[in-house]
C-alpha cells in the first residue's frame, strides 16, 4: 500500500463522506477483505478494471495493489471525487476517476479491453446495472459484483427453487454465475439491514445476437410477470401462446418457474423467428 495514503477512516472524515442512504452507501473499510474481493476477480494481470461506486476507495486501493493494468472508477457522489483524485495521485497513471451515473456510461469507450468489472454495488441500482451489463457481456471477461444476498440468490438460483425467476434466466443464459462469498452486515460501515454476497459472472464465449437477448427479456417478463399461471395463459401477451409453446416443444400447462434456461432459450428463438 502506498505509504503516503491516509487511513480510510481519515479519508472519510477529511472529505465529509458521511454515508448517504439514497446513494446505497455501505463502505468496506477492512483492507484484507477488499484484497480478498479483488482476488476473486483474478487474474487481473494486464486487465482494465471498471469499478462502480468507489466511495472512499477501500476496494479501489486493493485493485490498485493488484497487477491490473489500470482502474476506471465511476462515482456519482461528488464528495468522493476528491478522495479518489488523491488515490489517483498516489498511483500515477493507474486510476482514472469519472464522476457520473454508472447507468449511463459507455464502458467500451471508457476503458480498453480486456475488461473486468469489480464492484461493491449500490444496492438500489444493482439489478438494473447487471441487466445492462448482461446486454453487452461480450465486452467483459468477468464481473465480480457485491449484491444484497437475496439478489445474489436470485442470480444463481436453479429452476423450481424459491429464488428462480427472470434474473436467474437472463444471467445464466449469458454467463456462468457463482456465489463466492457471503458477508454479514457488520462487514460494512454503516451496516446494511441484510447480508450481502458476491457473485462472480463469466460470460459464455459465444456472444448472442442482441435481438435474441431482447426476445428472451420479453419472454421472461411475460412468463414471470404471472409466475403462478400456466404458460399458455401467461404468454398470451406475446400472441399465439399455444402455437409458440408447441413450436418450442413445451407443455402449456407448465409454470414459468419449472422451465430450464435452455427451455427459455428455445422459446426466445421461436419468438425471434416469428419476428
Ligand atoms: N466501493 C466502496 C466500498 O466498497 O467501500 C463503496 C460501495 S457503496 C455500497 C456504493 C457506492 O456507489 C457509493 O460510493 C455510492 O456513492 C456509489 N453510487 C451510487 N449510485 C451510483 C451510480 N448510479 N453510479 C455510480 N456510483 C454510484
């Protein structure tokens, strides 16, 4: 760690970074834990890392201590920018700080390939950020992301289990997803109300047609929008539900939560073929 850096507690005090709920701020102050999270994203040699929401910079420091080629940190909270600039000065040429909303960035323009994402996400926008990254997953080698545990469980869930739904289908269709680390509320300052968990996502090598992903989004929205109903009823919104299910070789009396990711893929391909 660079000798000239203040402790994270000093950084927070000096820059007035009292945590704001509206920005989903729960900071990680334990350097060993931050290093462990960075190591889940390994190998980082020669990789360009996108960090969303660096805040006071605990995880950013761990990423800068890793062999990553560089870090681009996107932060919405103006108060944290000066703290990040201090960090950038301590690691010349390795950290670029971008003030803005991560929901609106163009990752391809912001950092060169090979890219990895590592972030302790703001919980209020974790799911929309993930869906956006899944739509352009070909840009990233991996994503190592901290969510509320309940969201992490929804990402890795298997069919016919409590947490299985649209998020599991979209994430697993596009990536191999693994929950790697669970953290109690006390690991954060201030502590959130619930446990958190890291999901490590590795996109499948083959990048699908964006139109197929769009079809899958429509199918899963219809199917899980009425998850207790039989598919022949819940898919009516797509038009020609019975024919669609027949073409995909699926029994219309089944419910969405019983379908595997491969079966949703078959449905999406039929929807796309119909135009
Ligand atoms: N990475 C830090 C850590 O682990 O201690 C902070 C993590 S905190 C859970 C989430 C961070 O995301 C905060 O710094 C917050 O200001 C920032 N944030 C919230 N919404 C954001 C958005 N839409 N775009 C970029 N950053 C955002």
